[in-house]
């Protein structure tokens, strides 16, 4: 009897040590199917590429008449069906890395700091990052109070970065003037030793501010990229952005693409539900 009991206990112990293969497989599959990197089902590849091509053609027709040609960008526009009741949103945007930088290598960058401006300027010069201009928060607050001044400031730079420790001051200083142009400053961790690398990574990312309105937009490419590269950025960023919108894809009424100015070309529209 004792020998039989020992054998039974030993067998149970061995069974407990075996990995539960079915559970592990199921968990792995679930993680893969829910990853935001997958293509958004509302993104029609053909329609998106046709819209991008049309915008590039429009840009080309404008360039022939524009002696002072500036960098143009592509924006995505998402209209939601219903606004979900949410708590006060964070001032920090969602940041998503994409395959191709949404900004050209010579993009004009404004870096906003609290203090120690000469220290940052010296470090940027040593890295040969001449396209990054440093301003203190006080300099901008004193010089750009009126709407027209803010509008000129927004037009002077391709992207704005701000020390994340002072981001709470940004909405009052920049506000709607910058939000409408997808130029709200992106927070960067300047307190870290590798802050220069943080800036470089941020310039290779798409950011998304989930505002309180029904229309939400994001900048995903500059038009110096090829059309295929612009589409790759869109396809990579969109599912990640949709994962941050309450209701996800099911809450999207319309998806469209546009340039900095001009009409939005719709590439998806949800049929009204009964």
C-alpha cells in the first residue's frame, strides 16, 4: 500500500511540473491578435493610396506657382460618432514610433525650456543639431501674447518640443492656434542624461492629442517622403491611435486625409446604425 501511495504522489508531482501548453498558446494568440500594430480594419489600402496620390498631385500643382516653397505635411482626421464621458485628459500626448520620420531632416524645431538656455544650446551645437532653436518659456510668454503673434510663431517652426516638467504652462500659452495646426508642443524628458537621444526619437514619432471634440487629427508624414512611405506611416500609426480613442474603430464615423490647408478627402465613412 505504501509503495502504491508513493507512486501516486510521484506521478501527481510530475504532472504539476509539466507546462500547460494549451494555456500558453491561447495567451500568446490573444496578445498577437490584440496588438495595435495590426492594420486597422477601417483603412482601405486602395482608397488611402489614391487619396495620398491626389494630395501629392495637388501639392505639385501648387509648387509650380510657389516661389517660396515650404515643407508640407499630411494629416489624418478622425470624426467619432459619440463622445465618451472621460476624466480630465492628460496634457501629455500619446506618442507612436513609425518607420519614417514625419519630419524632414532639416525641419525647424523649437525647444522650450524653463532655464539654462545656454547649456542646451551648447549641447545641441556639439551634436550639430543646428535646426533646433532654444527658447525659454518666459521669452515666448513675453513676446507672443496676441493671436497674430502666436500665429506667426506657429508658422515659424515645423515642430515644437517642451521640457515635460513645464508642460502645464503650455495650453495657456499656445492653445487653439497651435492645436488647429497639429503643432502642440511635444513633451521631452530633458532631465535625463540622454535627452538629446530623446529629442531624436521624438522627431521620428507620430503624436496624438485626444481632444474633447468630435474631430481628432494627427500629423503622420511630410511630403518630402514618397507616397508609399507616407502610406506606411499612416498604416502603422492609425491602429495605435484608434486604440487610444474610447470605443475604438466602432466609434469612428469618418476617416479622412488632408494637407496643412484645404479640404479633407474621406477614405472611410460608417453607415448610420438603426
